[in-house]
């Protein structure tokens, strides 16, 4: 994790590349990495009074799930680790998940959307076959990326996913 902290300190956190109900995602400048920063800065609050420890535990669970999916060959951004960073919005230290940056386009604007959506559902089925339980927001409108250069779908945001057997 020290290597990732060094990259963040040297390169800096760049522009916002995504905003969701549980975090804001930024690009780490001049690197192949992205960082998901938890919302201790007041954007969305998933709990009435989120504590840093509670937010960290949520990201830790997501990191573990994303790591297990990656290890099982499911198409997800490669998870790199967890750290604490200063929120670019408020300057408050927040727990954060560092992962591979995936260049992506909006699949909904692609003329081949039906084929791309099928790729999404195929990837979800692969995850189910290896014991994962996708969350309520795993649908073709949320939480996936399409890389048109690689013609590949990536699943993202595993905060509420489950696993039939966490010991797998």
C-alpha cells in the first residue's frame, strides 16, 4: 500500500470520473489508477451518522468482494488496495479504494447497445456461477463500464454484493 500512497502523493487526485450513492470516483493523475473516495465529505450519506470506521469497513468488504471476483476471472477493475486520502472536495481524510482505471464510454449511446447489454448479463451470470449474489443495483443502468477499445464490460460497485460461501 505504501507504493500506492506514494503514487497518490506524487501524481495527485485528478478529475471526477463518477459519482454514486456510496462514493465519488476520481482518476489518479498520470497513472492507470482510479480511487473511490467514501462520502465523509457530505455528498451522500448512506447512514444517518457515518463514522470513518464504519465507512472503512464498508469499503473493506467491497475490496474483498472485488478481489475475489477478479481472482475468479470475472471482469472487474483490478483492485489495488485501501487507503485514506484527503477528499478533493472538503479536505477531510476519507477511506478510499484504489483500483485499475478503465477507460470507458457510455454503452447506452452505442448503436450496438443490445449486444453490449447481453455482455453485461453474461458477466453477471459468470459471477453467480462462482457463488456471488449481485446486489439490488446490479442492472444495465448502474454499476458497469464498457471499454469500446477492448469490447469488454466491467462490473463495478460491490458494496452490497454477497457470496454464497465467503470461504471460497
